[in-house]
C-alpha cells in the first residue's frame, strides 16, 4: 500500500472514531434525558397520587380533615401534610398539600378542590319558574345551614329565586344571605335575599335532570327516573304514590297522570324527591313530616313540612307555595350528600387548580 493510501485509510479511521465518539455521546445524552424525563414524570404522578388519596378519604368521610402519613408507592413514597378548609374560597372548598419522593428527588403539589356539588338549577332555598306566593307562618331561609339545621354565618344564598314575582303575605317570613351578610327571616323579607324576574341563560330548567345540570354534569335525560327504577340506595319509582314505602331515600320519582296530585307524609325522609310528568302539571300538595334533600316538582301547593336542603318548582300553576307552619332551610351539604348518595355521583370533589 502506498503512502497516500495509508494517509487516506488513517484519515478514515480517525474520522470514524470521532463520529462514533459523537454518536456515543449523543446516545448517552439522549438516554440520560429520557431517564430524567421518566423520573420527573413518575415523581409527578407519585405526588399527585398522594393528593388523590386524600380526596378519596374525603369522599368517604366529608368531615375528614388532616394528613396522610408517608407510604410507599411505585418505587417512591408520598404523603399529605394537610387537607383543610379553604375559607378564602367559601364553603365547600378544601386545600391540600402533598409531597412525593423518588430516589433522591422530591416534589410537592398543592391543590384546591370543590368539595360540594350544587345543582345549577337550585339558586336559593326555593327556586321557581313563576310567581311564588306565601301565607300563614311559612318560613323560607336561604342562609346556609349545616346538616343538623344550624346556621353557618356568611355562607348562604337567596330565600327565593323566581322568574316571576315574590308575593309575601300573612305572617310568612324570609331570610337569606347577600354578599356574605346574613338576613334572618323577617316579614317583610329584606329585598336583598329574594330575586324576582330572574334571567336564565338557555331558559329555566324544564326537567328534573336539567335541574342537576343535564348531560354536562352527568345527568342525561332519564337518569333520575332510571335511578329510581333501579332501587339503588332505596330509590323508588311510582305512578301510583300509594305503593311507596316510607321513609323515602335515594331517588323517589313520582310520575303522576296529567293534573295528578300527591299529598305525602314524609315522616323523616331523605334523598331526591321528584314529582313530574311530561306535560309538567304534576303537583305535590300539603306534604307533611320532614325531608332532608332536594324536592323537584312541577308544582308545589302549600308546603306543610320541614325541608332541609332546597326546593325547585318547574312550572308553578298559581298555587300558594307555603302556608301554615311549613319551612324550607337551605343546606348545600344536605343537597350535595343526597345527590351523591342517591345518584352515585363519584366526582363531587372536582380539582379546581394544581400548583
């Protein structure tokens, strides 16, 4: 081999060696980057898993506040330092701080979760599609109440929201909360705690499922009726109310004939009670006893019972909504509990933000 050929071959060998070295370095950098990305992503998932464990504990026990001790998970560990009420955002919000570790790497995440589901069709203690009139000593109170009926200051809503007028008569009283200010029930009610000629984007809810938000909230048309028919959580469906068993629980769906009237004695019932038909003229009249939950009816004629939760009237036909000594006290906790327990909703603790 000539001298020139040796020089060329030597050049190729050197060049190949440089290329091979660069390829090895690039492969090492790629592998290191891939490993680092995998580790960062795994650590993020581990840390977020801690947050979700805390939310699962909260779902099982809505009164739970506290921490989750460090535990092993997916080759790492996580823990939750605290889950507490987030008073700055209002009733029903919680804030948590979770931490994770993978090898020598650490991560933290904080989250705010909305811990209660408030049906978009329930704006106050009573929400109605037309005129609301009251007589006697009927009382409606939009102040927030706890599950035992005690007032929680500064967290309530309207006594009445109606697309028509609010006609308060007799010795009936109304109370509520406006911008954090509580107004105890009075006669006449303070103008800040009722809403007349209420505007609804897309119109007032026309069906029970739309009161709960419709398909966008997991309640497509027919779901409440199907839940009642399934018997889940004690639910019952009836076209003849005399076949119902009391006390009620779960979803109770009473589908009356056109112009039908039902006058129940609730005893001490719970859940979602629906009185409805396709032409929206089913009436619940002078119910007695007590209900913890949400009443949705085409028409309500004289509430004589105690309701802790809320009432939605789809199409008031002109009856007095309450007289005598009946009362409705707003309670978002009861509404949330009954909607979840009755319908099996599992996503009530929706994450609002992570950081």
